[in-house]
C-alpha cells in the first residue's frame, strides 16, 4: 500500500506593500463607525518683559470629516479653550478668538463617522477622450483639476508616459484603470527618509519609481491630468493592518462625467473603490495645500503652534459587503511530480449591471511565480480568466501529498482547489507552465461579449496521441445583437459564423494529436471589439513503455539469500503496475511516471536455471492493459551435483516434478 501524506495548506509569507497595509477583514465589512478626535493648540510667547497682548487669533481648518458619497457624519462637536467663535466659510471651519486673556488657545473636534462599503455605479461606457467637462452638481469647476499644480507637475516625461499607458483606449473607466494599474505595478511603496516628511513632485516620483502614499497618488493624478482627465487629492485617515491602527493617508478621486468623483487608492490596489476604513477629511487641488492655517494679531507676543493631532478608533463594525461577483479556480494539471509547475486558471464573473473593480489575492499556495495580488476591471456582467503559476515543492520525499491553494476577493468571496503531487507522477516544467498560461490568457483589450453562450466538449473522454480528436462547440445568441459574422476560432483555425438573435449553431473541429504538445486549447468567438473565450480540455493518453534495467546481482552462490534490485522507468505515466518474478514473488506500484527502484529478497535456489524471469503488467490512464516480459541472466555457482542431476532430469523429462 502506498502512503498518502496530506498538507492542508501553504501560506504565502511575502505580501506586496498594498496587502501589508490594507485591513483584510475590515475590507469586507458593510459599515464601520469610527470615533475621530482632532486637537490643536497655540501658545502665546511674550517677546518683552513688559508682557504682551493677543488681539486676534484664528484657525482655518479644512481637514475634518464631512458628508460625502459613502460617508455619513453621525455627530460632530467642536469645543474650545477659552471659548471661541466657530463658523463655516466655503466649507472650511473657522475658529477665532478675539482679545483672549489666556496665552494657551486650544480647539477640539470630536466626530463620529459612519463609512459604508460603497460602490460607484458606472453602468455604461463613457467615451474617451471625453471632451469638455462641466461642473454639473459636483461642486467646483472640474476643469480646475486638469491643471498643473505645485506637486502635480505635467512635464514632458509625464505626458509621454501617460500617452504610452492610455494609447488606443476608447473607454474612460478603462483608461483611468490602466493608469492606476501601471502606477501600482511600477512605483514601489517606500518610507525612505527623503520622501517621508515632504511630498516630492510627480516628475521626481516617475524618475525614482518609489514614494509614500502621497507621492504615489501625486504621480497617478499627474498622469491622468496629462491626458485631460480631472483628478484631485484626498487627505484622510485609514486603518493599517501593519500598524494595527489609523494613520494619515492620501488617495485620489477621479471625475467621471455623469457619475461624480470616484475614489482610487493606488497604494492599496483599490481602483474605483475604497474599503470602509478610509475616512475622508479633505479634497485638495494639490497635497502641498495647507489643511490647517493660522492668522493672528498680537502686540509684544509671538505664537507657537503645536502639531495638529488626529486620533481615530473603531466604534462599530456591522454587516458584510454583498457578493458582487463569483469566482472559480481550476489547476490545469493535477497529479504532478515534485518540483513541477502548475498553471492555475481563476475565473471571475461580474454579477452586476455596472463596472466592477475587483482585487484578487492568493492567500494560500506553496509558491507563486507571479505577484499574489491582481486588480481587474469587469464591465457589466463580464467574465474574465486570470492565470497564476504554482511552484510545487521539490524536496518532498516518500508518498503523495495534497496542497490546498486559495484566493479571495472582498466582492467575490473565496475560491480554492487541491493539487496532488508526489513521486511517480508526471513532471511539468516551468517553461511549459508559463507558455501554457500565456497562450490561454484572454486578450485584455477586448471585453467579453454579453448574451453569447459558448460551450465546447471533446466527443470522447480520452484520446490516444495517435488519434484525431473531435471537438464540438455550441454557440447561442441570448442577447439583443445580431452578429454578422462572429469569428470563431480554435487556436489559429478560424471560421466566420453568422449568429442572429435567438439562434443556436454548432461548430466542429478535428484536431490531429500527433506532434501537438498542448492539450489545453482556447476557443474564441470574436466581434470587432468583444470576445468570448472557453478552454475545452482534451484528455490525451500517452502510451507508457516501462523499461527494466540495472538488474542485480549478476552472480550468487547456490543456497545464499540476498536482495534483488532493478530499475523500472517510464516517460509517460503508468498505473497499477505489477512486477512478478518467477519463484520469488511480486511488487505493486500504484503510479509511475519516472524511475523507481524495486528491491525484493530472494533465495538463489529459485534461479538455479541461470535466469530471472520477470513479468510486468500495467495500465495507461484510460485503462488500457499492457504486459511485458524480461529474462535476465544470473550466474548461480556452487550448485551441488545432486541438484545438477535433478536439473538434468527435468530437462529431458519435463513432466517429472522433483
């Protein structure tokens, strides 16, 4: 019996910066309520021994929570020491003291904020480039947010890079998403002392390729403004899993015509959505703008300002975000050898009638060749396939193992699968896995066709390599668009199919398997700008041929006992192998896909005739049976004369039994 050892899971230990800071559990909350305490103070310092007088002091505060999409102000209380006047001018809070008698001036802002896990519903494509923008109901003239500012420099390098990223794009959301994706992949989060205390401009970030959240956001905004897309800076607080608490954070809002300002947190890989640990405090043309400023008039006295302090704590977590997408996972190979590389297909489908930005993170796997987190943009009801490559451990010995792989998304839940591996299974190289994943990956520039059902199947469960496979595909038009034609392809063999509303058509292919190294095919149905892809799999059975070699010992004294050993080797997997040695016994192997040594104890008297006769019986993966015979010479010496006599008699009178 072959032992099976099961490994329940492998954890990925190295996460990208975004995943390290984002609060995974809180991302899925439906509502989070947060207490926010803000405090600042100023101290009057006398300049002369005769004393001094403060005639007037005011604080102009724009950094405080307000009502906005997805953010509800439950309560706000402003208090001062000594008593001061509080008024609101153009959205800013003005706190002022007239003729204060005390040199220490303080103000406190205590707020309770309810943040919703909110999605901005872009239901139909917005053309890009858009043209002229109007303010509509969304506040200031949005054209202000297309201009260069102090930190958001629109240099020639910025404009060139923006053009490279968005070139050829006609969908507004996809254009913005591509910029966010590029910044997320190419700019590293770094707390380098050069950038931690001061915001570097967008040109500097593009050149140096690192920065903190403010600088990452500055570059993102600059690349958008360079392509005439309005974007602004948001200052706020966010919960950090790494710090186990709230801290200052910067992200962006991008203007979508007819929708409003949509949040993009490029640092957290949240592109078109932000989780409910984000507390929005201020929106700015540029992060260099001051969120708290002071004015005063005094005689014989100067004012020293203490830092503006912000403290946030979670008061309540309620509910869970609804499911907006569904996700499935499929390893493209299973039952693989140690050290193999397995392509894994993850399919995600948008359940909503609006665009959906989805972040997917692999949380359990032995090792991945690609980054474990990806963000994709799904159009209404669109489905996409993503591919990762799992590296199977090479140093496991004995038996078979099962590793569990898993990926999750706040909008789609969890998908997982098992991969079985061990000695004796077929080996799959890194080159094969990467080539397979690259060949099957969908073409990102095309959206999936809504309303078209495409299904394909092989007409037999198994095919041998010498055969021609028959693949049958069914096309159904359940939408409201006629397709004349719909280009339907199996790999590079294509046919034009007219598919009218309500029609069902069948397309068949014959695929000679000899000389073809792949068994995972992509079948596509394409219009000019949309595509549907399915991946029918052929189960191709390779005929195994087991070779026996290395037999020993070659000579042995009569009557002695020893271990007989030899190698069995096959390039293609064989199952249920029985190795029977005449006069000795048999050994069984459940699976074999490489070399294995067979060792059996024996008594040399069984081979007094001078040969070891071996019968090998085995099966292929389709149940086909094979039998091979081997006859290895073995020199048995010091045979007694009486035994030789018996052997002679048996030779001339085989019907006799001694």
